[in-house]
C-alpha cells in the first residue's frame, strides 16, 4: 500500500499516531476492555458491587418484608401528621371565629 493511503485512512485516528511508522498505535483490547467494559476502572467495580448488593437486597424476602413494613410505617406517620395539621388548622379557625364573634 502506498504511504498516502495509510495517511488518509488514519489522519483522524488516535492521538498517539506516529507518522514515521505509518500505522496507529492501539492498546491491546484484551488488556483492559472486553465488550466495551473497562475492568481496570474503579467506577466499574463500584458499580458491580453496588448492583450485586441491590440485587441481593431486592431478592431477599426478609429485606422485602422489612422495606414494606418501613414504608407502611412512614405512610401511617405521614397520614397522622396530616390529620394533626388539619386538627390544628380547625382549632385556629375556631379561635379566630370566636374572637370575631366576641368583638361584634
């Protein structure tokens, strides 16, 4: 192949292209990646561990029951809190009505 062909084919190639050699320098894909996954990246392994932990927790019946109980207790607490706020609002409203009735 003529040198011009290689130059044209790789002129937009990787940054470590060496014009003196005429062939781009690529890293060995078997060293660091397989199917586009970089096994040497810390973020990859953090994601693997986090995903494995989440899968274990989601598939565990004991954890599922505990999460549902916790969600139910939070829901109950939120509902009782709303009822408490409504009750306080009604008390304040009654006091205001009573004060305005006394002024008349």
